């Protein structure tokens, strides 16, 4: 009987080790990828799992439309086909306004220095 109990304990320990070193990290990674795909927005530059680089121009529930930088072609992909986000686009109009104001201020400073 003690041999059977130790065998059972070893199986439980082995399953616990497998869970903490294999299953749990994979679930965590899957959750992060799902969050990344749900947070895609227009203007983000992404790379698909097939290696295609493009900029998002349209986002639907299950599909996105990418514009390729070279030929300005637009291709529709499923969201699950996005592998990574290489560059986040501007989140809001406020970010764009801040960037424009900053450019105007730097050009005014440069013009004052040249005078």
C-alpha cells in the first residue's frame, strides 16, 4: 500500500509541476495576445503572423483592414492573424493636437534664434 500511495503522490506532484511550468505560462501568454488584438486601433502599424507589414485603416469586430506602405494596397485580415504591433498609432485627437502645437512652438523658437 505505501508504494501505491507514493506513486499517487508522485503523479500529483508531476501534474503540479507541469501546470506551473507549462500550462499556466501559456494561458498567461494567450491572455496577453487576446488583449493586444482587442486593443488594435486605426493607425497602428502591425505585422501579421505571415510576415506582412501594414497600417490599420479599418477595425471591425472580427476583421481589420491593413494598408501596405509600398503600393497603398488594402487587404482585409481576421484579427487572429495579427502577430505583433510594431508601432502604436495616435490614440486620440488630443495627442495629434499636442504634436502639432509642439511642432509650431519649435519652429517659432528656431525662427527667433535665426533673427
